[in-house]
C-alpha cells in the first residue's frame, strides 16, 4: 500500500465514503492516513468495503463485498491476507482482490463509479444516550452476538482467569491484543483531537498492564500523552519500564487542563481518582454504574459481555480477545461469529 502514498483514493466504509490523498500507512495497527479538504482522517483496513483510485485513466476500480460461496465457484479471486501489522496491496489492474481477516469478508473488484455526492456521508456521526458523537470507523456487529456473549460478572472475570491459567491467551498475549484493539477504538473517537491524553493506572493487575501498553502505543502514534501512576507496582513493572524506555512520561496526579482520560484499572478503582477536566473518557473495565460526566465515554468488554454493562450510561464495545471454543463452552457461551470489535450499545 506504500506504493500508493500520494495517490487520490476513494474508500467506502460501513458508515460512509471517504475521498482523499493517501498520506501515510501505519502497518502496526493496519491504518491508512487520508488527507482531504477538511484535514486528515484515519481509515482502518478492516473497515474498507469498497476502494477505487480516483482520477486514474484506467477503467473505474471499486471493491465490493462478495460471499464465500462465490469464492468457491472457482472464479479467479486473488486475495491478500491482512492482520494487525499489515495492510492489503492494491493493484491498478481492472481486477484485484482483498481479504479482510478481521471480519472474514472477501472483497472483489467490479467496475462501478461512486457518485461524488456520496462523499458527504463520510461525515456521518453516531450518538449515544448522552448525545456523545463519533465518526464510527469500527464495524458494528450484529446484536445477535451480544446475547450469545452476555454473562454474569463472576463468569466474566472467571473466563479471563481461566484463559490466563489454562486455555489461553495467556496474560501477556491477552494484554497485547486488548491494548491494540483499545487503541483502534480510541483512534475512532479521539484520533483527531489535539488534547493531551492521560492514562490513569491503578492497581497491579492486567488492566494496568493494558493501560501501560496502550500508553506506549499512543506515544508512538505521536499523541501528546502521559501515564498517571500513583502507586508502586510489581506485576507490571516491565510494562512500566518499557513505556519509560520509549520516552514516556509518568506523573503522580492528573492534569488540571482539559484532557482525554483512559482508566487503566478495574472498575472498583475508578472512584479512587479525583474528578478532572476530562473532555472524553475510556474505561478498560466497563463501569457497572452511571458516570456523571456528560462527555464522550466508552467502556470496553474483553472476550465476553458482563451484564452490568447496562448500568453504564456510555458507549460499550465488545472486543474479541481470541478465546478458544472450549473456553466459551465451559462457561456456556458461544464463540463470537462477527467482527473482532463490535458495538454493544
């Protein structure tokens, strides 16, 4: 995809069309940076449904979803695997293919030109119950999956412990997957913000480890960020050290200036932090209660969905953490069949 830096492209995502110049490719998270008249936008490879080169002299190029049954008919459908660290290669020939590993969607090229008026839909935004808004770059999964993944609070944490001790992913892998997916969700809602980002780390558990990894990812992305750490930790000391080695800053108290805050702690420790001047909030452990702040607030659920999410008055996302089928069966749940990330509410 790097060969197309400087090329004007049109992308159709699940929520609209984006047209602009390809400025950069972030292979670490599978993200393309597009520049248009209003500035720069992030387009995740996973979310691309259609793609064409704008203003090219060759025949019109576009990408459309095609079923797996079509793929089995024997028709020549070249595809390229993508993952969190790579993006699809684009061909200028009239026929090219794209395989979406995250959503399991096969994409093939057909001749069709989008009407330029559709580009206005790229500004489409969504609102939650508190009128929080975001351009939704992440595919929203079917609600049917939500009910198959709902469980009680005890089982939610129990599944995580069983994964760490027996089934996998083990704790280090779990934290890495969770942090990268959390970064994607963060970028969807706050990627264009110029505010400083504070990762509030409390406790000595896997949530704080995820928070420290996420802090490092934000640092590498160029975000003005810091980790606020108010205690001595042993379990995640190496994550803390790698963050510092990467040039990260650790402070002992939140800033009084407007910031975006990420709570890298279990929900029981959220209340230990003083009320700040947050203009956006993300919780790695979805609160089981209503949050007073009226700004955009997002809670994450890893591997399954605890029923207490209904008490939270913000946006909730499910993140597939790659639990094996036997683990889901042990807890009477079904393995998710939709995208790696989908919106619960």
